C-alpha cells in the first residue's frame, strides 16, 4: 500500500494569501504620479469606455485625489 503524505491545509491557505498579496503589491507598484497624470488627461467617460464602469470611475476618482494631494 502506498503511503500518502498528509496535506497541510493551513499552509496551502497561507500560500494562497501570500500569492494574493504579491499580486496586489505588484499592482500598487504600477501606480505612480506619471500614471495619474496620464489618467487625468482623459475625462471620466473615456476611462469608463476603456476600463469599464467600476475601474474607470475608480481611476478617475484617484486621479482627482492625487491632484488634491
């Protein structure tokens, strides 16, 4: 009979969480002043047409906040 190795569910959950955080940090590393300058050149409707309603609105709002900051 072949002996099976036990599966450590907790370790798998932690590994998935770390992968998710790495992906989120990668996205955050792409957000820069130059990106928001380019986003700010477009109006909200153009961003919504390019990125969809949720992301387009979010990018527009964040570009406005970047200008205020």
